[in-house]
């Protein structure tokens, strides 16, 4: 892969470390920097058009997000996600996001419901645009996490979501249509509207469990040995 063509130059008047982080992260999530491939601080610095220091700082942040790893005397590896990683990621999401819904309901007011409705309407409006759909899907989840008042939860769950996205893992439009994902969020919203913490917890648990199980099913090898490719 031509790494110089894989990332876009950073504008010189923007905070360099943050912009480098955003651009390298985007390149990883979009597959422009392929999972399993190697790169280096020097190569990325040249491609971004900035000095090595902010690039290295950005890569340290990405390593904390488990998107890259520094390998001694070799450079920086773009990490791959395996099936057991999906299991671990969703174990953590279930531990965090499910009880967080109850906390969000206890702490929030009508603003949360309005924010969730807005995200849900945007999801419905982008059934033919998966990237935009998933952006608003994240905003829905983010609103619930942010309502707990714990921003570390928001950052941590976003990192977990990124670890599945970086491998191109998604159920959207594959093992379930986008409209089905909307309906799972509708159940969560209705429970939040009713301030029914038990129902909201059950709905979030069902949504995340369903997502996990579908992703794991997609990762299973095909049952036959023909050369037919998966649609």
C-alpha cells in the first residue's frame, strides 16, 4: 500500500496532535491504513505534512485506543480484531452500557429524550447511507452515556466501538437491515421516555447481545468448501 496516499495532509493552523489523531484514526477505520499493515512515524509525518512529534503523540493515543501498536525496531502496526476480541469488547459494553441506561434515566430530564429522538430520526433519514446512519447510531448511544455525567465512559465505549469498526465489522445491511437496528433503538427510547429503568436496561442488553451474536455469526467460516463468495 502507498502509505503517502493513505492519509490526507493536516492544515498547519489546526492543533497538530489532535488533527493527526483524527486523520490517522479515520484512515484506519476506513481501511486506507489496512489492518495488519506496518507504518512508521516518519512515513506518516511525511504524508501528513507535519513534524514527527505530534504524529508520535497521536499514535500514543491510538495505541491507548488499541488501534495501533509500537513494535520495537519495526515501526507501528495497525492492529487486527479477532473473533475473541469481539467477545471481549461486547462483554465490556454489556457491563458498561446496560447499567448506564438506568443511571442516565435517574440523572436526566426531557433534554435526553429530545436528543435520543433527534438521533433516531436521523437514523431513519439515512437508511440508504450506512456511514451517516452509524454516526447517528453512535450519537444515540453517546447521549445515554453522557447523561450519566461520566465522560470517561463516553470515551471508553467509543474506543470499544472503534475496535470493531476498524476491521470492517458491522451487522448493518448485512445480517440485519438498518431498519431493524432502528427498531431496536425505538424500544430503548420508549423505555427512557417512560422513565422505566428496568425496561431500558433489558432493551439495551437485548440490543447489544443481538449485535454481538450477529457479528460472531458473520465471523464463522462458511459451512461448505466451494468458492462461492459471501454476498
